[in-house]
C-alpha cells in the first residue's frame, strides 16, 4: 500500500527555492544564475496566461494530435492473466514520443522571451527531434548536442534532426552519452546566454526546469485520469512508467499523487543487471549528490565522480534522475524498480506480436515491469502503463541484436 | 586575519597586484603537482588555486576537462588533494591555497569532513563553481567554523543587486569571470571588465580577482590595471597538456610561463 499524500503536496513541491525536500535547487555556475531566474519569472507569468495556454492547447491538439488515446491491450491482458492493462498512447504523438509535449511549451516560452536560438541535449534523439520540429516551425536556429555513442545507435533520429534544419553536434567527451550532451549544452548556454533558450528534455536541470517540464508533461496524467474514469468508472490500481530523467513518469504520476488508492511504479534501466554495476538505475542503486543543476540520486563512486551508465535504451542511459522522483522515493509515495535489457527486449517483442504496436525500448522497460506486476493482480484491477514512445528509432538496435545490419 | 586576507594586505601595502595560477591537482600525474606548486610560487605566484578533478566539469572548456580526465586516470580524489596540500605545507607555510571545484565530490565526502580535513591540510579557501549563495547556508557556516574563506564568482551577467548579495557571503576575495563562456574559450575585453568592476567595488571592500581569458604578459598587465588579482588557468593547463609525456620538465615550463606574466604585471605596478 502506497504512502498517503494529500492535496497539500501540490502547493508544497517544489518550494520557492525549487526544492523537493532536500532535492532539486539551483546548482549552476554564476553566469547562468540570472538566466534561470529570468526563465522562472517568464514561466510564472505565462503559465497562467490565457493566451499562452490557448496557443499551447491548440498546438497540442492540431499539431501533436492530442488527446492521445488510452488503449485496452486485450490480447496482452489475456496472456498475462491478471489486471486489465491499459496503454497511454504517447507513441501516437507527432514525432513519436511524449517529448513533444514539453518542447511545444518551452518553445512558445522562448518565443515570448524574445530568444532567437534554441539548444537542446538528446539521448535517444526523441527530444532532439521534438525540439528540431518546433524550432523549424517557429523559424528558430536550433543546435542539438548528442553523445557520440548515441549518434551512432540512433542514426535515424540524427538524420531526422538534420532534415528539420537542426545542427547536430556529436559530443566526444566523457562516456559520450546523454550526460555528456547535457554538459556540452550547458557550456553552450553559458557562452550564448543572451540570445539562447535551452530546452531541457526531462525533469532535470536547475529550478525551474524540473517543475516546468513536469507541468508541460502532466497533460499525460490529466488525460489518462479522465479517460480511465470514462472507460471504467474508476481510478487505476497502479501506474507504470519508465524513468530516464523521469519526465514521462512524472507527467503520468503527478495528477494521481493525492489519489491514495493508486500505486505508482517508476522503472529504471537495470542494463546487464544491477549486480553487474552496468545499469542506469540511480534510484535503485545510487546515492544523493549534485549534478546538472540539482540535488538528486546519482550513479557515482565513493569519491563523488559520476560513473558510466549502461542501458540498451539510449533514453534511459543517464546517471541522474529528476529531483521530484528522488523525493517521491524518500517519502514512499512511488516505488522505483528496474528491469534488465533482456527483459525490456522481451516485452518489446511481446507487445509487437500481440498488439501490433512496436514500442520504444525506453517504454519497453515499463511494459516489462507491467508484465511482472499484472499477473499478481486480479482481473478486476487496472494497470495503466505509459507507452512513452514508438520503436521506429530502435530498428537498428533491435535488428543488430538479431544479427542484421541495414547498412550492408 | 586569514592567510588570504593577509596576503592581499601585504601586496596592497607594496602597491602590487596578486598573481593567482590555477592547475588541476594530479595533472598529468599526481607526483608532479607539489613540485609544480613550489615552482609557481618561486616564479611569482601569490596565491595558488588547485583544481579538484571532477568527471563532469560543466563550467570548463576542453582544456580543463582534459586535465580532469588525466588526473582521474590516477583516481585523484579529495583525499589525495589534501595530501598534496599537506606536503606543500611542509616547505611553504605562507602561500595561501584555494581549492576550486564542483559540489559533488565535496557532497560525497560530506561538508563537515571536508571542512575538517581541509583545515588540517592547510587549505585557506574554497571556490565551488556550482554552489551559489542560494544553496550554501550549511556549507558557509561549516567553512567559517574551520577558518576557510568561501570565494564566490561574479559574472558579466550578474546584476548589481545580485553582486551585493554575493558580497555578503564572500570571504577572502571575489572572483570576477571576465567573459560569458567556459574556461579557456575566448580573449577578454578589458574595457567591459572595467565597467563591471566599478559596480562590484561599490558593493564590497573585498579584493577582486579577474580570470578567464588571460593568456600572456600583455593581457595579465591589462587586467592588473583594473583588478587586485590576476587569475591564470587554461594557459598553464595547456602547457601541462603539452608536457604530459615529459612531466619532469613541467615545473620549469609552467614557471617560465608564469614568470613572464609576473614581469609584465610588475612593470605595470611600477609604472602606476
Ligand atoms: C520514448 C521515450 N521514453 C522515455 C524516455 C526517457 O525520458 P524521461 O524519463 O524523461 O521520460 C525517452 C528519452 O529519450 C524516450 O525517447
């Protein structure tokens, strides 16, 4: 049974300093401090502004295709022999994932702040594509930083970004994955802070990003809540979402936090297995620290150096996690678990064959945990899984594992 | 009075500008750092800034990033950095040493342990790039208890109101970053620095050091015209990189570079 958290949660977190309990905050170099305050001021001004909201709602409906459906996966439910499994179909959004919910919001904010240049970091390339997409539409210059290792494994998305007119800069430092792309984007921002808006792709970074990105993503949970009530007349018994930085998960969880009957499971990447050390599961196996502007759980060694992560899925391959998840873990409101590469891959194939839906490898982690949870629940219970994105971008990775190579 | 404040008092009495070199601890090999520190003092350094290696130095350009990577190959940790300072103090009890780095290695050790060990080792100041005044309450009081000056950055983007706030927290000196950008990225523009420093000085009586973009004697002397201290980092670290496979030559090489800046600054100080 999940711990009870009342409605006061919504007013309390984050507080004025951007803190979720001991987590979150504003841990950036002095050059960026005025910029994050300016962003906070602008965001606070527009988040309740009717024109801004109307423009965003229109874009989410006509450009993104919202609301995204809530789909009862009947075949999969039957196979699991337990809870009824509903999928929130973020994979059907324009550009193929939940990431666009956030880039629409931040880009409209950038425009109102008079910024002319947009930068972003990306792991799987989904956030990069979603950013390049909105930048193309608004006619803004766009630069996307991507770890060189990810450029290789997500080659299709790299090409999509280039078609959309973005410049993709491979980052060769460190582990050459998402965290290094974030470092490089922060370096760019420090250098070009006057005209540049940094669209962070997840609920990480300094305040106000974790709160702002969450607010843009809660459209997922708000829709899902009314959809499930309409379809079944009751709330779900459990929510399941994968956790990279945690934006799709918090987007689903947040509107349900005060619903005490709803359990929440965030699923991290266990990679080759938590015990091997080759994973990307800071909430399950990390310790609190400070990175990329906030205090949160991190994968680090005893000296506070950030250690390399591994996940089959580029979008989960990150050593940190949004500070609100750190807090939800500590207060016991959400549970955090991890599934391995192999388990995620199995779920990827199962959903594809049973439901005719090819999920992203990130989302496959949520599906894999759902397939463990569902059989432990009864058939009148409801399990709601966030299908955060589609698997088109992962064809290369999955084919390579099957011994195929498209380039030959 | 702290060793840092004493140092600035003495220089002021002599009409001199402080010269503060930065090197990353353990770069390119741990054993070289202490000899390099002594060589820098001999070449005219007044205060030493020693970088704590970090895996993700977000505010640094490629030059210092690579320095961190070289040091981390030897797993240089805070404990090693303290050992280096302790060893340095065996022969030099006058020159202030400031540690510069990122919050996470200090968080991992714990603020209290950090403060105790830093004091025992003979550290005089600490500058934590990603720990702004907003997040520093606990850190500040512990550093204060252990007699360690907390040095803060002021940037070209910092407003005057914010300068005043930072000045309340700062001890020892204030470090003005001359350019918007990461370390080692561009050359500085002295006239824009001068305007900002006027604002800063109206908020504080602390000495002001200026860094980022100082590459040679000429730029060092230009900065000395407006600042109480000249901070040199990437230029020295680049020299260390060039000598990475001949570390035994390093103390002399960095000393040569620093001496050129010392001469240029002294010539300027004499002319004033
Ligand atoms: C489809 C999909 N799901 C999930 C994620 C993980 O990000 P987050 O945890 O912020 O939702 C990504 C990131 O690239 C993604 O592309």
